[in-house]
């Protein structure tokens, strides 16, 4: 990959990282506000609890993506970005374009999805 491409990928990863951090901060702030205000009736409390659970689920998933982004930034820095962490082969450019924090080539990702690696 060219230096220009790597810089563009780094900027994309850093922008996505900041977007996730902002989303997590908003979800946490919303949870604190909802927890302080308290819902007046049982239906409102149930809806608030469901919303908090949904926000927590999103935050947990975003936390996993954040970790993958941080790992991708390290791989960019050490020169191993774009190589599968399992087999060492190049990750398909279309896959990296779609998921720039991808750790595996398609073949190894399929093995990962099936729990074989």
C-alpha cells in the first residue's frame, strides 16, 4: 500500500474511533440522566429500562469495534496492516475498504465465524 493510502486509512480509522467514543459518551450521559429523572409510572420505567439495556448493548458492541480499530492503528504503525493476523496473507482490498479494522482475510474470517480458529 502506498503512503498516501495508508494515511487515508489512518484518518478513516481515527475518525471512526472518535465517532464511537462520542457515541459511547452520549449513551452514558443519557443513562445517567434517565437514572436521575426516574419514570413516573411502571410502563415508563419499563421503557426506560429497555432503552438503557439497548444503549448498553450498543456501547458494548462499539467497545469491541473500538478495540479492533486500536489494533488496526497499531498494525498500521508497525507495518503489518492489511495482513491477516492468523495466516499472514494479504487481506482482500475490498474487505479492507468495507471494514478497515478487519483482522482476517475472508478464508480465516469464515474459520473464525465457525469457531475453528
